[in-house]
């Protein structure tokens, strides 16, 4: 009887033994020793500025996927096909987020981008899509856009005056204009310049903090003890300024107004807390701001260096006094210029980190539940297997087959400046609209020339770091157009 029992146990265990042995045979992704990774990335001050070249170096050595362990597995992927199979075809299994690191936890403890995959994230994301980003909402904001843009053009004109050789730095003009617009979208009010300036400066400081300590910088509080106290003060100040503005937006059709009305059904229908609302409004303002300004600055730089492309954009926008959303819809070349610039200069080397929901396999390697995956997307746009003459600025590619682009990456990932799949940036259409809207107006009203003579070019070197921005702010000679 005993023997029979033992035999029965063995037979019943066979499938499990088989599964375990199969699982065991699957290798983990290759990678550098953890200590080496720590030495390379986690020493204070190293991680952010060397991020792109260091990750590229590790991929060159270990292949398109590598990993290392530090309490959990960290995986890095730099291949667009793998990215597609994980983010788009992987179901929801790769759509978690790891617990946010120090900076993200401090500034966005309840953000959409930092929320785990689930009902709460879905609720917040749906709310953003319906109440801030829906085309009908965007349309309502046409007067706000006109107002911010006209103010920018007027201040540029005033700055140039009668001096046709005047060189301007365009970034502050773009930043001020866009921030005014974004504040109106999120808080439903046209604020005075002093409050706007303070909010904008806080926004910039938060962006810089994120750039200094990217998402997989694990111990920011240790590596920046001196700065940490400043960041905490900044956060407190931000809440103090934002909260009254959020509360006075009740009943206004804006993002903050929608947050005041939102209820969390899974938690007994409770309203959002003040901390949640500050976090979400701040995420909106930071998310919508600096990456978009960088995108416009790169685009204007390309247009200064490519006067033929600038002339084609001008042909589209001239004689359009309103240059509104309806006008933009017909401007294929302007759209192509913005996309081409984004292909060459995406916002960041990495998208936000994703977390694995249950044990999985990527490219034949075993990736356990809880692993954090980082995608090095910046080079996708330079992949010669996806793009002809990938390093050249050729907006025309988006008008013919080569640039046949589905920005969501659902069929194929060819570039992914906004990520891909379910957690793809919800603001991507808005930022493209803003870029077309402002770049179009800048070209309509001014001719843009290199700062030091027509046969020179703008220096398009990237600033080393987490985000992809111009190392030297774009300076250009601008001449008001007369017709
Ligand atoms: C050029 C401008 C922008 C760039 C390059 C950009 C880029 C990104 C990227 C790469 C992600 C991560 C996607 C992923 O994890 O797969 C993301 C997420 C996000 N972005 Fe943007 N973004 C931009 C503009 C905006 C705007 C205008 C908004 C707000 C209206 C916004 C709000 C968000 C939010 C809330 C998330 C988190 C999504 C989630 O986790 O579900 N972004 N963005």
C-alpha cells in the first residue's frame, strides 16, 4: 500500500516536476555583474549624464536585452521589435509600474504615470482623457491658444524691433507661451504673470530633479542628501501655491475641476485627497511642458538649418491669420517636419519603467514577476532597417511610404518617443498639436536664419543627460515677414 502511495505521488507530481525543470532550463537575460552596474550608474552624479552612452555600451556587449539584480531584476531592452512584442503584444502583463523612486515618490506619489496597473490607474487615465484631452475639450481651448500665441509673437516682434540683425534665444518665448496655455488647461484660469512665473520655475526645478535622478537611480535620498531637503521644501511650496488654485477651479471645465468631482468607486466612492490632486496637476504640468518645449526648439533648429524645408512650411502657413486646428489639419508638410524632428530628437533616452505583473518570457529569457523593464527607445528613429537614410533630416519621408507611421506602434514600433501600448503617453496628440500650432506661427511671422551668417549652421549637439535637449539653446536671427 505504501509503495502504491509513493508511486501515486510520483505520478501526480510528474507534471509539476516537468514544468519546474522546463522553467529552470530557461535562462535569465545576460548582463553585467551588479557591482559593475552600481559603479557605473549609481555613483552620485554619474547616472544621469552618462545614461545614453553607458546603456548603449552595455547593449553592444550583452545584446538587445540585458539584466542585473539589485533586490529585484532590472531589465534593459533596446530593440524595437522586442519593444513591440512586450508593450503591444504582451497583454497587460508588462504594464505595471515599479514603486516610484525618491524623486517620483516625492513629486508624483499619486500620478497616473506612477500608479500600478489596475482600477485606480484606469480611473485616473480615463478622467484625463475625457476631461482634459478629449478633442471637444481641446477645441474649447482655441481662444486660450490664440491668446498665448499672439502674446508670444508680439513679444518676439517687440524684442526684434527695427533691428534686422537681432539674434534671439527662442526657448524662453516658447516656454512662457506653452506654460500659460497648460496652466489654463489644468487650472481653468488665466493667472497673473507673477504666479505664473513662480509655478513655471517650480515646474522647471521638478523637471531638473527628474533629469538628475532618472527612474532607476535607486537611492536618490542617499546620493543627494543636501538636495533632498531643498526638494522637500519645493514640494511643500508647490502644494501651498497649487491647492487654493485647484479648489477655486470647481465648476470650471478644466483638469483640476474634473479632479474635484472625481470619486474612487473601489474605495467607497471617496473623493480625491488634496495630495492626490496636487500630484496629478503637477504631473500634468511637468508632463506637458519641457519635453514639448524641447521638441519645438529642435524643430526650429532643423528649420534654420534647412531653409528649403522652412520655405515649404511657409508656403503652407502664409495667408492663414487664424492658423487654427482646422487649418493645421490640411498642413501635411508642417506635420511631417515636426515628426521628422521628433524622430531624430526624441524627448528622452528611456521611457518610464514598466513592471512585470507575472512570470514571463522575453526573447526566450525568463523574466520573473516584479522585474522592472526599461526601454532604450531613443535610437529607434535612427534604425536603418526602419528608415531610409535614417540620420538625414527628410520630412518628405512622412509624406510617402517610408514614414507610414502609426504613432501608437500597434502594428510595428518604428519610433517610440511617447512609448507604446496601454501606458503610452496620453498627451501625445496634444503635444503634436501644440508643436504644429506654435512652429507654424513662428514660421508664418518670421524668417529664421542662423545667428552668425547664412552659410553657417545651428549646433545641434545634444546635452548629455536623461532628457534629450539642445546643449546650446537655439539662437537665431529672425526677420519679421512683411507678407
Ligand atoms: C513632447 C511631449 C511629450 C513626450 C515626449 C512624452 C513622453 C512620454 C513617455 C515616453 C511616457 C511613458 C510611456 C510608457 O511608459 O510607455 C509618457 C507618459 C505619460 N505622459 Fe507624456 N509625453 C509628452 C507630453 C505629455 C503631455 C502633453 C501630457 C499631459 C497632457 C503627458 C502626460 C503623460 C502621462 C500622464 C503619462 C503616464 C501614462 C501612464 O502611465 O499611463 N505627456 N509620456
